[in-house]
C-alpha cells in the first residue's frame, strides 16, 4: 500500500508538471472504486486551472480555481502523467486531461482508491476533518504522543498507526521508527514515558524524511509520477526481515502480530 512517502513522492513528481494547467476533461472508465467516482466529475473540474498540489495524510489535494480534487491511491493505486492519446490499459480507471497534451492517469488493479471533489475548505471534508497532526510538521511532538497515550492499553505500534494520533505512519514506517527508538512494538502505549516518546517522534520524522528523500519504498504496486519506482526499501532495518540478524546487535529479528499486522523487531534492542 502506498504510504506517506510514496504519496509525497507522487505529489512532488506531478505538482510542477500540472501547475497552472487547465483541466480540459475527465474520463472515468470505471466508477467502482472504494467509493463511486462522482458521475459529474468531468463537469466539476472541466475548465478550471490547477493552483497547486498539496498532500494531507495519504490524500493528494489538487487545488483548482474554486474547488479541490481529493485523490487517495488506495491499496495499489498510482498516478502517472502520460501523453494525451496514449491507449489505456485494463486497470486505468480515471484520466484527468490537461491543456498542453498531458493526462494524469489513475491506475489501480484493486480499485481501493477514491476521487472526491469539494467546493468548500478541503480540511473540512469528512475524510480529512478528524485527522491528527502531520508527522513532519511542528504540531507532532513527543509530548503530544505522551499526552494522547495516557491510560491506553493499546500496543504502541497500533497507537502510532492510528490516523487520529498522527497521519501517514503505516506498517512499514511504524516498524522502522519503533526500532530506531528502541521501543517494543507490543508495549502498551500508556506505559511509555515522555522521554521515550520524544525519541519516537524524532524517529518517525527521520524515517519518513529518509524515505521521502530516497523516493519512497520499492513496493510491487508503487511507481512515482514519472513511472519510476522508489528506492528506500534497501535501507529498511527490520520490516520484512524476520530471522535476519539485527543490524544493531546481531540477534535474529523476531516476528509477531500486532493489531493483525506482522511485525519484525529485535528482542534485545527494543523494550
């Protein structure tokens, strides 16, 4: 599933290429995504110019003149800019056609993504209104994590993957951040002190920043805005490495399930 670094990489790839362009049309080949694509999508976006492309959590926000196109990539979705007239494939469900001969093409084999249009403040949209802080912005701190975690028995890995706690920290990057912070992924969130949460917040920022710089994690389903895969996977310390030696102490990494997710960790380094 594309996580925050993959979505941010996509945003950075497409934003400068469509900024200022006018939407000429929108072509929907399959409305059956996670939520049905609006039947009047073309009418809502046609003739409007792109003012910018932002990101909130794992949602891309294409800012038009007087409304915002909200896109989620789902489990296996990707966006690419392709030349107008390029033949569509089986899983190419939505095209947004721009002046200048470029098409923003949404491809999704599993159809778990979504397209929404809002004429109001995108921050008030039901999908965005209750989200927690962005992990790379000042509002996300160890003190915030500590305050929110008090009294919680929930495993800390599940706690930081909750979008109401902090957005965009999916399975891969939660595991990596907890390793860097030296925290056992199954430890109860309410039993972790403020100093350790400050280390965890910094680890979350570092692992996401590293991933964005590297271009996102190389996953089978992800390609960035230019059709190139990301290259962060080679730098992962624990995710997907059960049985391999811990990069810090050499003890074999263990595999457990936390919140119905497989989780690798080091029993010596993470407490």
